[in-house]
């Protein structure tokens, strides 16, 4: 008793504690992409240690710049591809099958409640939506993860965030997490796990929970985490149906990954978000957040709908609902990147791609590209972008550019208007 | 062990993120050395000029939450290839801090009043800092005078500094 979900996961995975407050954990999965992994690979090769701890537990994708835009990015892809082939890493997603890492790995069933996962990507915290401990790490931690299947962490101090009430129409998980980051500030959760609970979270789809957990890092959090429930089981069912007789059995098993009622928290925040409005960032820090209402009329040059935060089918459906039968403003460029090929296909079947195209959006292949200004929608100096992404850092989407973070609904409405505006779903 | 001493670069701002330390467009480089010219290129800080201000500096002193944002280890690498192996701050983002120690570099946390004191006393002076690894002290020197400030570092982090990083240690022990 008295343990949080993260502590329980630590207890189940601890290899040893070589030093005080140093918990070396066994990893259930190591995720890799082509930006942070190649240097780990070449370093292992240079050390004569080109091995992997378990090719089944390593998953890899080319997602940041795909198709390759130049010789350097082609080389990064090649290093990852050659390495995956050499070591028999079956779950390697190359062009045509690739998608944004934090969308495609859950979609393929690689994330399960109680898992420990690392990746050389800060938004790895997304996977906590499944009741897993998933943390972004640097290349050296990744390298050791690939080689040994372990990673060292400090004790997972936890902040509990209880979300009560009912979200108003036009208000989504993105608005909730922007509000939370505003409240906690950009380092309010540093070195801590952010546990999201309460009726609002219970009601959320897995997609919305991923949006919530995805931005835990923007408050400094190690991992966002939600308790597994029937929504989690339903999402995973196609992957776990041979392991359990019934969904209830699966839920019973996964229910061990829930915090005890008397668990000890660093802090507990309780919010009633019934009156929350759509939110948007200003400035260059993700805690610089205001209601959209106060930013109405702010001119934008580009709208980007996509990324590991909001590029999933639910996000595209919401945006399409607003864009249907409308045209985007003459002075705006619209770009949408469905986060995975399956999302793209589903959007095609549902007529969503057509709605985007008819509205004047450019539909790109799944990639992270524009979110971090690497490819696929880089801003020019002085331009601003209404984006469903996760960081509004100075120059993030292109040197001298400004990013306003918002929900897909707000982004779609702003695309039509040419300036930042609340979606009709809200008004 | 790396070298943990030299002239100080003061960066008087909190929440300096890894996109500012090394912009994402340079993450296509596959050698650390290639990052050298781009360190702090997008830093939003008035009167800071990366072309002039970094040269000859080996220690950074800054405010809270240094290295927030992306997990890119390119941030410590960009420092390392510019001969900066020590950052002293009020606090660090978790991943950046771990990346520093994983590379055998120092991310030293000091209480806010000590950081304030360093800025107030030394910001505009020609100042050097030397890290005494064995005694957990930094020695601050300017104008022929010097003073010592204690700092705390965990055993794990110190072991990584002494062993030159996490890969070697993990290979031996796991």
C-alpha cells in the first residue's frame, strides 16, 4: 500500500540501486528514431559493442525527416535502417509504413500498462496514457538501453492532478493540458511524474489521454500517466485478445497498475474544468497561455495540424467537422499531417482528407517535420503559425518564426478566419 | 575525466531550452564536432552574440530550468565540442541534466541566493571557475582573488563524471 502507479512499476522493474536514489530499471521497450539513434549506433560500433539486448523489444521508425530531404537525413535513415536489418529488429517502420513515433508505436500495440519504456525523444511521456512509465532520454541513455535493456532513474516523485467537471463543447484535452502547464509553469513538474485522474480523464479516449500525457514534459515532467481502465483495454484488445479470455480479465490484470488510495504525492492539484475555455499560447514558453478569446484576431501565416500531440484520427475528425464545406483564408497556408499511415487511410475512407483538400489544405505524409522546423512546413522569419503541436520555443518551426499552440478545433477555425479565433463548436 | 575549469560565460535568463542551445535543423549532423559553430545560435537574450561571447569560455553560469524542452543530447555535445564541460545553474531540466552526467560532464545546482551572488559579484568581470571534483567545491577567481563555494552532487552522478560517462559504467555493471 501507499504506492503510486509509478512506484509500483519501479518495484516491478528494479534491477538494483547502485547508489542512493538511483533506481536501475529493466526496460520492456526501447523506441528509436532516426535523429537521436544514429549517434548511439555509431558510438556502439566504435566501441566494438554493436549489440542489442533484445531485438523484439526494440522498435524503430524513421519519422522526423521523411522522405529524406538531403544527403545528411538520407544518411541518418540509412544508419538506422542498416542497423535494424543487421540486428533483426522486425518492428522497423520505413517510408510507406512509417508514422510519428508516439502515434505509431501505441497504434501497433507496443505500449501496455505497467511497462517501462525509454526513447531518445522528450515526448516519450505520451505513452504514460496507457498506465506505463515512459520517459524521454538522451542518446547515451538510449545507447545503454539498446545494449543492456536498462536505464537509471531517480525515485518517481509524483504530482497528482485531479480533473473534475465536464468539458464544454469545443474544449479538448489540448486546452486542458495547456491550462495545466500555465498553472504549473514550465518547470513545475521537473523530475516528477504527472498523474492525471478524475472524471474528465475517465471520460477521455486514449487519443485524448495521449494528448494530455504528451505535454507533461512541457511542465518539466518525467512522464504523464493515466490509470488503465476499460478504455485502455478496448484500445489494446486486438493485441491482447489471445492473452485474456475476456476484456474483464484484462482489466482485472491491468488494475494492479493503479495508485493506492493512500499513496504519497509531492503535491495534489484539483481543478474543475467545466468553465475552461479553448486555450492558446503566446510568447516563447509553453506556460504562456491565454484563453483564445483574448488572442482573437492575431494574424497567422500558416496552420499546422499534426504531430505526436494532435495528429491522430480524433484530431482530424474534429478539424474536419469545422472545415467541412469551408475554405481557408486567402492569406493562410494550411498543412495537415496525419500522424500514421493507418490514420491517413482511415481519414481517406471517412472523407476527411477530401474535406481538408477542398478547404485548401496541403495533406502531407506522416512525419514530425514541421513541428520542430526540420522539414515539411518550416516558417520564414517573422511568420507565425497556428499549430496543434507542443512547443512554441523561439525559432521552433523556423528561425524568426512564432508558434501559437492550440487544439485542432481552434486551428481549423483559425485557418478559415486567417486569424486566431474560437471554433464554432465552442461558440 | 574531462577538464572542469576556465573562463565563465554568464547567461542571465531562466528556462533556456535545448532548441536555443542547438536548433533542431542541426540535428541532421551525425558527428558531434559538426555542431560546434551553432552553439546557442537561437538564444533569446539581449546583447548576447554567440559568435563573440562563447569564444574562450569553458564554464556557463545561468538561472533556473536550464536545458528544458527536447531530449537532444546534441545540447551537451554542442557545449562539449566548444570546451564547455560545466554548467552551473539554479536548476536543470531532468533530461538535460542526466545527459550532462551521462557524458561525464558537470551540471552543478546551486541555491538561488548563490546564483544571485555569482551574477551580482562577477557578471561583468573577467572570472574563472575551477571545479574541485574530490571536495565538491567550485573555486571562483577574479582580479587575483578567489573564493570557494560548496555544491552537492549525488554519488551516481559523480561516479559518471569520474568514469567518463554512463556507457562504460553500464557495460561493466549490467
